[in-house]
């Protein structure tokens, strides 16, 4: 099967749901490719996104295998390079810029930004530098072991106010034991909701600005 046929078949079963032209024009910047960010990247690649910028300074460690889904053969590799390899396996057409270092204000974003970092300070810094850059969607995923929060900012002023209010001080963040910080299944659900929010933006719909989901109690709150 040639490249054109493969592309046609990839989009075939969601073509009426996900606009192919909008997906093809997407330039996704994913900041942090740990548990959530890695799954966001792989899901975007599967639905046909081909332009990626991955930003993360960390390398794969044995403790990342369970909660983040990296493979044993990827240990010691930079996470951005390991994720880039897997994106290319899913979608050989992908054009990937892997930045093996921390986010900084000199980096250029794309059409859509996915924030998947651990630090509230880093979120504040990114938001301060990039919020006025005219991105189509700015989606932030946060996770505990079995809880998640997804904030989606597009052109509504109300979503920007909600996001500003969410940037509490680091001292206010819930502190969990190291053995209770993240799970692979929670990361997958969180990433799936983030990509779902993104596809609503592609369809000119209004996604929820703030989604909180507790997997343990199966309770959902969205506004």
C-alpha cells in the first residue's frame, strides 16, 4: 500500500467526525512527554496529525515503565526521542522536532499546545509567554494517581479566566507519596479527554473549559 492509500485508509473511519484538512494543518506542541504527554502524542499521531514539537528534558528511567508506558529498550533515551520513534512507527509521515531540554520562552509553539508538565510554576511561565500568541487551542492536563483535570483555553475570555484561577501556588498542590503519583490507565484516560477536547475545537465546537474526573469514584464535573 503506497503512502497516499495509507493516508486515505487512516482517516476513513473518522473522516466525517474529524476534519482531515484541519488535522493535516495541525502543528502540535507537546510540553512534557511523561505519562500524559506521551499518550497525547501517540493518539494525535494515530488520528493523522503529522507535525509535532516535543519538549522534555528527561530521560527514560526504569520507574517510568509502569506509569508512562515506555519500553525497557528505551531506558536511558531522552523521552522526546523515544516518543518520536514511536510516533514514527504509528505514522511514518510524521515530521517531528524533538527538543531534549526544558521549555523556554524562545521556543516557537504551533497551532495547538498541550501542557503536560508537573510544575505549576512552569505552567505559569508558559501561559505568561504564550497565551497571547493566537493558538487555536491551549490544553492543560493534570493528574494524580486516579484523578485528573483538563483545562481547555481557546478564544473565550471565560476559559482564560478559569485558567488564570487554576494557576495556584505550588504550596497549594496536593502532595502524594511517590508510590501513588501516577498510573498508566489514568494517563490514558486523561490524554483521551485532552484529544477529544482538541477535536471539538477542530469542529468549531465549544469544549468544556474545565473537566475534573475521578476514576475511583467515577464522578465527573465539567464547566
